[in-house]
């Protein structure tokens, strides 16, 4: 796991020290979507058909988080000195 984290940190140093945006999005994923996904798996094993609703909730939340972080925040790609593409970063 540490190697994977280090690879993320090579392209975006905010992963290395815990940027507030990264931490807040990942806390939602870990504390809400993680247990909900485990519960969905349990519902599938129990053959309960209500699991589709919760799959939509998790998928929509993940899509919203990705959309917010990547699309509505173009600074991440355009001007962030922490995001390196081809050895270049910043405006």
C-alpha cells in the first residue's frame, strides 16, 4: 500500500502530506462508501433486490466526487504546481 501511495505522490505531492481536499474526499469514501459497499455485497449474497438502490447511491456519490475534484476544479490541471505532467507544473 505504501508503494501505491508513493506513486500517487510522484504526480501530485498533495497525496504525500495530506491536503485537506484529498483527505475530505477520501474520508467520505472510507467512512461512508466502504461500509455501504460491504453491506451491498452482503445484500447480494442474501439475494435481496433492494441492493440496486444503494449501488446507485454509491456510484452517484463517487461520480459527483470525481466530477467536483476534476471538472469543477480546473486549477488541478491548469495551474497547480503540485500536479506534474511531463516534468512541468504550474501556470
